C-alpha cells in the first residue's frame, strides 16, 4: 500500500459516533501499519549497502567491481630488493679472490653478483669459441672462474649473472697476444672509423695493413673510444655473439646474463665495408631505377655517398643492428633458460644513448627484450642521479630498474644517498660499480671498508640490511 492510501485510511478512521472496531480488525490495522514502515526503512537502507567502502569484509569476489585498466604497465614482480655488485674480471683471476668476493658479498648483505666473464673478446670460463683470458695463464687449466663463482655464491644464497661485453673486444695499448683472438681471425669484423673509411673500403681485410691502419688511426683519435670494437652490422659478428650467449646459458647454472658495451663507441663508427654496403642495398630498394643508376656511378668514387645523402636513415640503420642482436639473444636464451634474468648496462641519458651510441634501450624495453635495465647513473650528484633513474622508471614499460651507482666516484655515504633515492623512486634494486673499487684503499675509501659502510648505513632497527 502506498503513502497516499495510508493517508486516506487515516482520514476514514471512525469517529466517536461510529461503532468501535472489533479487537481483531484493530490488530490487523496495526500490523499493516508496522509492516509498511519496516518495508520503507529497508528500501531506504538498500542504497547505503550498495555504496559501502570496498574491503570492508566482503566475503565474495563477485561483490568486488574490477579495477579499471591502468595506463602504466604493471611491474613484473614485487620481489625483494636486488642489491648487486658489478664484479670486474680482475677479481675473477684466482680461486682465492673468487671466494673472497662471495664472502664479502654475503657479509655485506648483497643478493646478486654481476661477474665479468667476457672482457675483451676472451673467456673467464670454459669456452670453445674464444681464447682463455690471458690473466688466467698462471692458474691450472681446470680453474673455471664462472663455475667456481656459481658454486660458492649459490651455497650462500647469492645469485650470479654472467656479464658479457658485446662489441668491445680489445684494448688499444695492450693488444691480444693470442692469434686465435677475434681481431686476428676476423679483421673484417672490426669497426672502421669514418676518417679512414674511404681509404680502407677497397683494402682486403686479410692484408695485414687493414687492421694495422685501424689500430694506428684509433690510437691517434682516442676521444670517447675505449678500444677496438666489432661491427654490429656484420652477420658474422651477430652469429658469433649469439653463439657465445647460448653457450653460457646452456652450460652454466647462471641466474642471469648481462649486456655491456652493447652499443657503438661514438658517432664516428662504424664505416666498414659491410656496413656501408648493407646500408646502400637497403636504400636502393626505395629508389627508382634512374636514381639508382645515378648514385651507383657516383658511389664508385665516393663510398660514403649514401651515408652523406641519407644520414638520418644511416643512424636508424645502426640502431637497428644493435636492436636486432638484443632481440635475437633474448629470444635464444629464453628458449633454453626461460627463468634467466636478461639485463643490460645502458647509458643513463637515453637521448644520447640512442643518438650518439645507437643504443635504443627504450625500444628494447617496449618490446620486452630486457627483463632489467641498469642505467649507469655514476654521477656523484644526487639530484642528477634522481633524474636519470626516474627517467628510466618512466621508460621501463613495466620492466625492472636497478640503479647503477658509481662507487668509484664517490664516498660510501654518497652512495647510500643514491640507494635511498632509488628506493624512493620505486626502483627494484641497485648495483654498485664496482666491487673491485670498493675493496681498494683510496682517497674515497681510505679504510677499504666501503661495503661495510654501505651495509651499516642501510640497516634497519632489527640490525638486518633493510630490504626496502
């Protein structure tokens, strides 16, 4: 009965001149009135129940509305913080130094070791592809630095990542002595600087004079050049590097594999014949027959013609060569070791990385070809570090970020500031570069106790290294 009907019923209520209602009919009316008000009260309460705060004891998933899709990619994991050390090959030269590494890492509360097993086209592990590192000459032939590190570290619950330098294969001042080294077996793989590209275009790479000229020119032009690099554009280089990664992934119980020097040294490289010719063929596919004929005639006199006419296209071609290798390696390793963590040390300034080093790590993350990106934010300036790691977090596309800290450039107290900033930004971990500098006595580390200072500064009230 509606409210109007109840009003009408009240108005029709009998007067004193009417016969008194019986007890039975009076009770029926009272019950009806009470029922109406109970029903009205229940209807008023129903909307309040529907808009109650979520998480207030709802017992069924059906009562929880799905969250709207997020525009920010979700992080892959909520795992505890990674506290890692980059370990240079100079520590991998004896069983004693390897065991000392693991002991100090454990005492310092570190969770991961990124150990350099390919430094300059050599192997700090058992390899049938590349020569054994010369620094291991004084050790027994059965000493395998990577295998021992894995054994010792895993016993302590520490993860091990194989750090593999990609394109940098030799130092300029101390060339490899082994004739089995890449630069001697495959001089055609070595990057050519632009300044001698025209001169070397027609020189046979196996002539001896070819490699000598590259070394001579490079020694005289050392700016932003760490040594001799191999060409990302050469198919043989790509196959060789993929073989190296797959060999390590198949034969060692590593927890991850780590890219370094996965870039060109600077914009003056690479102008080797293979790179020039492959780019020319790509451009010619887009030209009319008449345009091709005109350019080919001029190209015979000027091997850099296509690069000068299409500089932006050549830059994109070079970025594509590096990206192609990263994608091939990622897919290959995951096919045999799906749980391995694939990470990369990258230039923290993403614009400079892509423009001048042809290292488009944002593209790698967008396409899922890295699990972790490690920006090398080595600056002692805390605010500059904040920006660089913050930018990496923005570009991570849901992948993990480990902030790279230049321990060799700053005090332990300054490094701890960077760690706290990385945590504030939500980075999943940090890496100190490097373990080796952190145990050496220096102006920045006068007692050689860098790792201990970092550990003690990060302890929480319980006395354990703080995980977050």
